C-alpha cells in the first residue's frame, strides 16, 4: 500500500488499515517501509510500544540523522511523523506492553527463569525437534 508517498508492506499484525495474513498471538505490527526522499509517514498510534529500525538511508530526528543499523524507540503516546530527507528503508514494529518481565538467555525467552533452565536441559538432551531437511546438524548449547 502507499501512504503519503511511503510504500508500506505489513508483514505481521495490522497497521494503516491493513492486516497481514500471518497469524499472531499478540496485538502487534511489523511493517517494511520504503520512504522516498521528501516523504513523511505518521506512525500508527494504536500500539503503546513502537520502534523503527533503519535498514538503509537515514531518518532525521531533531538535530540528528539516525542512520542505517540504528533503532529508534518512541515514547508511549507520542505523535510521531517520520520524514525522509533522502531515500530510506525502515522496519516499523509495535505492540502492546508485555504482561510482565521477560528473561533472555541465548535463543530462549520466557517470563520464567525456571522455564529457561528447562529449555537448556531439553536442548542439551536433544528434546527439541530437528529442523526439517537438516536432521543431522545440531548446534551445541551455548556455554
């Protein structure tokens, strides 16, 4: 879809009146956006937590230009309009706040440290399913 000159592909969730066919278990949006020079795009406001990852180009924010490889995290409730001084490509993400603290260790994320410890044991003992088409290779548990 196009909006204010920006080309938007909603890859998961819903934004800008579009809904991706990907099933999600949490209200969110994940969108790939091409911003041609001179275009501007307001961020969806229906999600409390929102961010933009700059893939190519730069996005001016105040006196600074946020360049490739950087993430912008926006304050809850802020009305945000992204402006492109030059061609840029960004990923927009947003969601409702999580319902509690999250713990992360290697490839495991959980709201419970005990579940992460169980996942470590399960991984080490080979109880995770193999990747279809690559049943031989196994990545050892990180130490």
